[in-house]
C-alpha cells in the first residue's frame, strides 16, 4: 500500500520539527547558526517550517548533526540518528544539562587520587589514580584498577584488563560518574559531593559495583576523590603509593572521610 502523498507544508513542518529536536542540545540558536554558516533569520524559517534549505545547505546541516536527508521526510527519532546517546532526542531533556553544565569550577580536569574500602578484603583499601578530561561538552574519566586488587579477585592484572573509563555528569547535590571496564565486563556508579577542605579539592560519596548480590562481599563502599591537578610533584608520589593498602597507610584526610568503622547508611 502506497503512503499518502504529503503536501509541501507538511514536509516543511516535518523538517522544522526535526531541526528543532536536533538543535535542543545547543544553548544558543545564534551560535548554532554561526557554526552552520546559515543566516539566523533563514535558520529560524527552517525551524518554523516556513522554508526548505537548498541541497548544499541541507548537506551542511546533515553533516553537522550526523543525520541523513530523511530528516525532510521522517521523524528524526525513527531514522537512526547518530547523535550522542545522552544528547539525542530521547534523553536530551534528562541528561543534556548534566553533561553540558559540568564546568571546571564544579569538577576540574586533571589527576585525582581516590580511595575506598576493598570489596573482597575487609581489612584493605584500594588507593588509585584517575584522570579526568574534557572533550567537547563531555567530561570523561579514565583509570586503572590496582594490580593487587585484580589479583585478589582472581582476575588478569595486565593494563588492558585493568583499564576503566566513564563519563561524568552534574547532579543537583554533586557529581555522578558512570564507569565501565573494557567490553562492558563490569562497571560501577559513583556519586561524589564536595567537602570543606583547605584547598577545596576533596569530594566524598560512594561507589556501587555491578555484580550480583553476595552475602559474603559488599557492593557499596564510601569513596573519596582528591584533586591533584597535573603537577608532577603531587601526581608521581601519589602514583607510587597506589595499591591495596591497610587502613594505617591511607592518606590521613582520606581515612577521616572514609570513616572505616562507620556503617554505610
């Protein structure tokens, strides 16, 4: 059965609706028009469904938003847009502000030393480094599990097996990090909020790991992040002191914030 023929006005409205959806992640239509090289008045006509772009302008729009020319004919949510997952049509109203409003003041880039209780050894603590960096509107995190912690779980301890990566998003009460090991083997959810300190460089919260329930081992632990920046005199000594450590070897303020004897609530 043939699809009913649509009028030029209906097609313009379809394109305008799609273009409005694709434009939502961008804070300023003026800036978006400038990046596209399209006159702001003309771009508004596209958005309102008053006009179609010329073929060369349509090609520019499609390349910019990483979609194809079906945005003239079909809803963008049905044509497999290659927009980023978190800022595509389905999730932009829920995640966009969190990923785009996380600025350097709220969570600066650079190296962080983290510490938490071990999930497999109740008398030890994992201390490690992660690197936080920005690409476009996103904030990413990258690090490596401690070799001793991997071996204690009977897992390989080579660099590829230990590496984890994730993204960071702003929340009303703090910072969330969604982290995964390579090939989505395992992952974790971290929540952190800033705490008062001399240099305002500490965050405390908790980490939950993605494993099945087991009465013998916990799935949640307090977590401390300490921002070290990129100064070698701070980063290198911290890197050498990473590993699976007894409580007595924790950095003093980390131990204070972790409160090892206090139960999680």
